[in-house]
């Protein structure tokens, strides 16, 4: 069922979800991201499947997306059964014009980056509020760490002039655990470029995953009150 009506025109996030659902072809395996924009994509994909009898399978980056997809009537397969992934569609917290991303406001980074990296095409859906001139401009960079390594990684990052702390749960009375059972550091870097931060975090022992998604995006759909713009390689 479509999430907008004649009385309420599609929001920027709905517009990008509709555009991305249009590029799904019969027979594809489609990866589903996590978040409010990814949810709108799941709705649109389910609508297309029902209306046009598309034969597709989906794989989810999180429990919440899997449940939503199942409730919408999509055929969900597990990551273990994937031998390839035709496309992966997800939102983002920050996007630069050269298509570097920051993700991970949620706690599903590991599966999100796994699916984004292995997909033949990774499409990103945002509204124009997510556009920034540099990664880290509005949000700290989430770094998922082995629980036992959190303090060591924090100390190492402090030597690189990064500031931040362990993420807490919503009530603020305990640490937040990721879907993979890890802890998350939210860090701000003042002295390093995005490429340097990406390179050092990608190889730092104790770091399981981090929120910089560099050089893996095929296209970004940007919704605004003026319609949808496309950035692509
Ligand atoms: O990275 C994410 C979750 O880990 C989300 O894709 C990101 O936070 C964007 O969310 P939304 O679509 O709700 O704005």
C-alpha cells in the first residue's frame, strides 16, 4: 500500500523511495537498509511487487527491516543464503557531493556495510538535509568496537586528537549494544581528512566496523521540495 495520498503529496523521502523502487527488476535480490527512509523504500517495493507481480527476494540489514519486509509480504532470505546481491538500498546520516557517506546512527553498521559492499549496486536515499561539505560536519563518526577493546581504541584515538565517548542507551543508564553485540564510540576528528580517518579505522585492531562508507556508492537520490536529484558515478 502506498504511504501517500492525493491529499498529501509525497515527502522528499517518499519521492526518493519511489524512484529507487522503480529500478528494481524482476528476479532481483534486493538488500534492505535500516531507518525511516529505508522503511519507505520497503513500502514502495512491496507496493510494486503486489501491483506488478514482481518476483523478487529481499535480504535485510537489521531485525526491524526484516520484520517490516515480512509484514509487507516480501520474500525474505537470510544473509547466509546469499551468493550475490543485485542491489542494496539504504539511507544515510551525511552525504558529500563526491558520494562519501556517514551511516550508523542506528546500531546495524556491520550488516549495512556488508550488504552495501557486496551489492552489485548500492543506492542511497536521502533528503537534502543530509548533504554536507565534509563527513563529520553534523554528526560524530560511529565506531563499532569489540567490547573488550573499547578503552584501548578510545586511548588510541585520543592520541590522534579525536574526542568522543561510548554511546549510551536511550535511557542513558547503560551502554548501547549494537545488533552484533559490540559497543559504539561516537567520535569527532578535528585534524584528519575523511580518507585518513577511513584508512586508519579500517585497519585498527579492535574496531569491528565504522560509519564512513567511502567509494562504494553507485548513486545517491536526493529528495527536496523541488523534486529528486541524482548523483551518480
Ligand atoms: O545509517 C542508518 C542506520 O544505521 C540510517 O540509514 C541513517 O541513520 C538514516 O536514517 P533515516 O533514513 O531515518 O534518516
